[in-house]
C-alpha cells in the first residue's frame, strides 16, 4: 500500500501534464528506500509509457544505483549526507523488483548540488524544501548541464518534503 500511496504523487503530476495535452519525456524522482520512485514508475508505465523515470540519490548513499548496476540489493553503511530522508542502507525487495523493470536509471548528486536546489526553490519558487526533496531537481540540472537531456525535452520533477528545521535550513544556505 505504501508504494501505491506514494505513487499518487507521480500519477497526479502526469494527469496534470497530460490534461494540458503534453507528455513528459522524463520524470525525476528522489530515491531513499524506493517506495516513491516505485509508485511513480508504475504510474508512468500506465499513463505515459514513453517517459523515462530517473531516480536521484545522494552521492554518499548510492545503494539504489549500485543495486541496479549489480542486479542485487546492495547494503551500505548509513550515508553521510544532508539528505536525511535518503540515509537508507538499502532499498526494499519489492521496490527493487519494480525499479529493475520500470526505472530507466539512477544518478547521484552531491550535497552542494542539493544546497543549490534548496536555494533555487527558496529564491525562485518561495518554497522551503528539505535536501532530500531537492534530489530530483538537482538530478535534472546535472543531466541538462551534461547534455544528456536534449534541449526542448519535457521534464517532470517530484518535489518531496519540507520537513526541515528552519535553523538547519538557514545554516545550509549560508
């Protein structure tokens, strides 16, 4: 039920985009234990099968990336990252099976890239977003900068989480 519930974030975003006559080329989703990306990937598979789902996790905690690369769940020590919602030691068995078949790839970003995302959301969008919630945007920016995402592509980003202490938020941005 957790995967289905978390997948509603992707479903609602896709319905909004499709309702405007568009189809996304990419959907960027933060990765911790894998529930959110698995649910979103299932929604994409049904509603926009041509859309590539890209997971983003902190560089210090790339257990999902390594798991998909090796074909088996990789266990790591608790990662040292500001993205506390992604400080998981491994992804789940059920989420791993979904991710293997429905997620295009997993990439990683640095803590500095997450802080840049926090700053963007705060300054441009007037939103307080915790570091984990910035994973998707940071991943999108990274792939656009590298040229991997072609110009003119339609991209969606799942923004998940505003659960951060204001003092910590200000410290990270200063």
